């Protein structure tokens, strides 16, 4: 079941990121992460903090988050013309997946995310700061 979820998550991320535009190198590097869960205002204290490493793998971007004791893996594409990174991600031990997209603003990337089967219908927010 975990393999099916992971395969589905990867397929969703690749499809979301594909829009026919030329793909460019990933915004490679290490990032500090701060995020707010769905429904939590970004004007308040963040819901979580952690780190993210992005590295290129062929034409794709591999994303590895560490949030507290949790580790998430993701795969996505970067479109240089829109400066957008689209990815799917999963908690491989728990067997769930989600989607995330970031707008590259240079030293920061501003994103929104959602998790499969979340009934709230709201997006979480995440801000990455290049280290």
C-alpha cells in the first residue's frame, strides 16, 4: 500500500508541475522551514519549524524535509519562467502523501500545501529561507 501511495504522490507532483514550459535547474540548497497548519493565520506563531534540502535528480527536484523527528520525501519540477516549484511529498513510514507549491522569491520561497484526505479543504502555508 505504501508503494501505491508513493507512486501516486510522485505522479501527482510530476503532473502538477508539468505545463509544457522548459524546466530549469532546481533551486538547489538547504533551507530553513517555518510553516503554519491549514486554518492557522500566518500573523501568529508558526505551527512548526525545520529544514529542507533540495537537489536536482535529472530533470526533477528531490526534496527532503526534517520537521522535528519527522522526515518527509518529495519529488517535483521547477519552472524557471514562473519561478514555481511544484512537488508531491510523503511520509514514507506513515503511508500518506500531499502536494506543495512554492514561489521562488530569491532568498525565500513562499508555499502552500495540502495533505491527501484532509477534510478541512484549507491550505497550509510554508516559508523557506535559503541557508
